[in-house]
């Protein structure tokens, strides 16, 4: 007599249990999808970050959704798209660090984990958003190495202080860029270079044309300088400067440029004749691409929270050693 009463109950329990089990299995097996947004997809640096993130996706088994997010609108649309596609998190080098609070709020609302790479978000108070997980470079230190290299090369060439000036291609609205050029100029000052011979060429855009235009203006103003030492936030900044210098007749015997990235100057180093682009601080695109993707993957899959702030280093490459170093780092074959 009890059966007619208990069996529907049992059936309900069984159904609920089965539903829970199916649900659990579905969430455990939910495929991991990670977004990777970059501000300048045309720059070799960002293409390499993507390449290494792709490698992580293949090796660890997740889907990578890459988006070139060149302005704020594209960033917001990309986040919507990630949420609609069932992604659980994303890595971003934002086109504007002041978008940080908006991006963080949108990611939170869409329940997406967030990791910034390269350019750290800036809060409404103008300070870095230290609570957003970030991986960037040790910008000041790397800049100092640029300055020290320029000072050493000037000395090697026996250029006099009276004839030599520094052209710092600056992009001060971006903190990591300012730290780099400030680091370079402080190392030059420490090496005894005169402060009044250090000139800034502010870029309006952080690309080769932006640097080319900025340096052309400076060269017009300072036409009596015989030797130039050039630093900038990255390879593009120094390449733009080198092209402007060439337009005024400066070459490797009269100008020295040292970039940062080491990935956007490979074509320059491969030229049969040396140019005044002497060297670059090679950064680790693998750490910025593979490691950030791996951090995000483990955060989503195993709940392992990445460190809040990671910093990577750079090593000097020149025409003499770039092939070997790039091969060692898996950038070229
Ligand atoms: C910035 C620059 C890039 C590269 C990265 C490295 O985003 O724009 O060219 O130097 O930093 O972190």
C-alpha cells in the first residue's frame, strides 16, 4: 500500500539528483574560453603575444578568442561578445589605461575574470589600479639599461659631450612608457651626460609615424647637433626616430638608437647594412602571451588566483647576437 505514495517521491528525488549530477558534469566539462584583447594588433610585439597565447591554448586545451581592440568602443563590444560566447575570462592590453575602471566594472558585471597585460589600468584617482591582476615589464630598470647602453656606445665611439645630444621619444600619457624614457635619461645623467643636452620629442601616437613626426620637429630645432643618442618607449618609437635622422643625413656613424621589445626591429637588424638602430632590449613575449594565458586558464579551471603584479625583464640584443637570442626564445626558427 505504501508503494503508490513513495514511488513518486523517490522518482522526484531521483530526478532532482540526476539533474544535479548532469548539471555538475556540464559545468565541470564546460569548455574554457579565454579572450585576448590587444590595443595595436599590427605591432609585431602583440602578434607574438597572441602567437604564444595560441600555443598555450593548444597545449593546455582551451579556446582563445583574439580581438584587436583599438579603441574604447571596440573593447566594450569585445567584452559583450566574450560573455555571449560563454568565455570565463580575458587578458587585455587596453588602448587607453584610463578605461580601466569601466573595463573592470563591465568584466565584473559579465562575470569574467580579468588580467591586464603590458599597460596597467589607471583609476579615477590617477593611480595604478593595484587590485586588478597585472603582468607588465620592469619599465624603469629596462629604461636604465637603454640609457647605460647608449652612454657606453657613445664612449666607445669617442664622441665628445659638446657634439652629442639625446633625443628621448616620449609618450608620457602612458605610465610604462614614461617610466622607460625616464629610466633611460636618468642612466645617461648618472653616466655624466649634461641635463641641458637631453631633448624630448613627444609622440602624438605611439607608432612609427608618431615618432617620425615628433623627431623631425626636434631635428629642425636642433640643427647644430653632430651626434644623436636615441631612446623611446619601444622599437617603433626608435625606428621612427632613426628614419627621421636618416632624412637629415644621420647614419650609424653619427647616431645610435636603442629600442625596447626586440620583436619589432628584426627586419631592421636583417638589413644588409647597419643603420643607426643599434640595439633593443628584448622583452619576453612568451611570458606576456603564454604565461598570462596559462594564469587565466588555471584561475578559471582550478581556482588558482594569479599574483596581483608580475614584472618581466629585458636583455640587450644587437645585430651581432639577435639571431641566436631570438632562436633561443622560440621567436624565430
Ligand atoms: C606597451 C607597448 C608595447 C610593448 C609592451 C610591453 O604596451 O606599447 O610596444 O612595449 O608595452 O609590455
